[in-house]
C-alpha cells in the first residue's frame, strides 16, 4: 500500500501571496483528497452539523470520510484542485461563478442559514458547478454565539467586524454581522 503524500494547501490573498487558508483548521492536499484537520472541537462539530444539514443541496461539499476521533474531514480533490480562489487568480473560473455563488447564498438564506465566511477560497468547482466548503462558518439568525467562541479563528479584519456586533454579555448578533458583511461586500465577491 502506498503512503499518501500530503502537502499544506494555501489560498491566494489580495496581495497575490500564498497564505494559510483557514484559521479554523489546517488544510492539506494529496493527489486525491483535501484534508481539513481541526484542532478545536467546536468548529469541527459545526462543520459536521452543517455538512449534514446541507447534504442534499446541489452545492454541498463532497465528503469522502470523517474521522471523529482526530477531528479530520476528507473532501474530494476538487476542493483544492479547483478551488474558486485559485481558478479566479488563474483566469479559469466559470464565467457564471458569481451568479452561482449568489444562488447558493439565496438558498442558504431561504433556509435561515448565514454563511459568515463567503470568501472565494470557501468554494470549489466541479464540472462547472460551484460547491461550498468551510461550513463551520454557517450560523442561524437566533443561534447564540459568543465572541470568545469565534475569537480564536478571527483574522484582524474579521475580529473588528464581529466586535462591532458584540453585546456586553459577549454574545455576537450574527444576523446583524451577516447583514453588514453582505451590504458592505466584506467577502470581496462583487
């Protein structure tokens, strides 16, 4: 049996530099798979919850295996090979990717799910169809999320966004944070 060779997967940032794809998990790629290795049980459980909730959607992530013990989720290789972030940078993204992302967002909203991390690296393309990933960023309008729960994975830019919507008790108004993010194109999708 051949040993699987993994290498770290990185996204391309606004400065055209490679950087860590997520602060919620370590991302790795092999020839056949994309590996999400979470260090925090909270985000791992959120990922699994929303993967399950969205499993029947046309844009759902294609999970090959979940390792509950080691907080690992394996996706098909399209997640790294045809990651939307890379495809856009290389000029290979489907011409209708923005329309597809808009349809995904609308469908999530109809289901009362707000995906707080709608950055291009949180999508991949398979056979011309856009799929989501990084479902740990999904929340419900009435879900109680404290700033302390999400702070470990926030970039400086994201931290400032969520601080604006943190109440005195530490609970973040995720609905308002989502609305603000969408209205101000925080994700850079437009």
